[in-house]
C-alpha cells in the first residue's frame, strides 16, 4: 500500500492518463501492468485501464484509435463525394 500511495503521489494524485483525482473516483483505481513482463506501469482509473485493454493494450491499437479520431471514415466518405 505504501508503494501504491507513493506512485499515486508521484502521478499527481490521479490517473496517469486522464488525471482524474482519486478523490473523485472513490479510490477505484487499478495498478496497470505490462501483460508480457508483469512490470507495473502506473495507476489508472477503471475507465482508462479498460480502454487500454479494449484497444489491445499496445501502442499499435492506440495509434489506430488516434488515426480513427483524426480521420473518421464518414469525413473521408463525405469529401470523396
């Protein structure tokens, strides 16, 4: 618990991705880890932790999601018409 508290303080008291403070989240935080090597990466809120998992828990999945947000299929479709 001591390491958790120290890491959370190092992160500014909130999720390492969205920065929501632990006080707003009612301590529903997750210790995120690399599934390949088991190393702890940081402390995330449930939403960010789940989001990473749904995107494949890897950089490639995040890049694809970012590309999608910046280049939505509908916008490309509309510009092609």
